[in-house]
C-alpha cells in the first residue's frame, strides 16, 4: 500500500512538472523601460543632530538644548521656520550614539527651500539623506503603460522572428517600478516606468 501511495505521488509530481513545463514552453518574457520627466511633489530631508557629531574637544555646544537653539537660529537666518521640523527621537536612540541627540525630518515643496535648509550648516548637524515623492497623474501613468506595452511587444516580435516564431496574446504583465507614492532617495537620474510582459509564443 505504501509503495502504491508513493507511486501515485510521484505520478502527480511528474504530471505537475510537465504542465509547468508546457505552460512556460510557449511563452516569451520581455522587459520594457519607458523614460519620463521627473516631477517632484515633495522633498524630505533627514537630519541627525547630536553631540557625537561635533567631535571631541569641540565646546561650541555642551548640551543638546544649546545645539538645538544654535541650529534653529541658523534656520531662521535662512528664512526657514524651525517649527516645520518633525522630531523622531526614537530613531536617534536606535543608532546607539554615545552622547545625546535626536533626529529631525523636514519636508519641503521646492528645491530652493531644500537648498536653504541644507545651507544652514552648524557643527553637530548631519544631513543623512534627501528623499522625494514623484507627482504622476492617472492620465500620464496610463499613457506610460500603453507606451511600455507597445515597446515590449515590438521587442518580443524581434526576438520571436529570430526564432522563427510569432507573438500571440499577453499572458501576464508585472509592474517592476517602485511605488510612486513612496519616499525614495533623490537622484538626478532619469525616471523610468518598468514593466515585464509575458506573451504567448506561436
């Protein structure tokens, strides 16, 4: 009985494997990248404020409160409202610095505002990254998807022709782009909508 069960299981596994092979045998998978203009909806700056950041032997500020006041005064000189800073004390604690400090986030809507914040330099404050969110409306996104699918089909046809095959219907599409509503690290590079399309191969 045990041998019969094992034989049946092996038969099921073999049949499943054969079906999987058949399902992928007659398809072609291609990637498509469509470039588009980057439009930034918002910027976010992460700032680490800490006495550890000042270096040993530096007595400009002896307490965190003194450092905060000095930095806030510098921001005001640049025309930036310190009240827009969002404090995340727990993030600093998770970094295990030896001396007292904190983490601040600042959201800005323009590059000019970002430049003002980053130019407010005070010993003890470190810029730990500039992030941004893109602005992409539904109509633009739909247009990019259409272009990406056309590009993918053209690419698949060229490959299929070399293999003496023809491209059939779309079997699967996956979007490989990061979420456009997510915060991502700022880069001056071009933006791309990336998809992967699987076509039937005839």
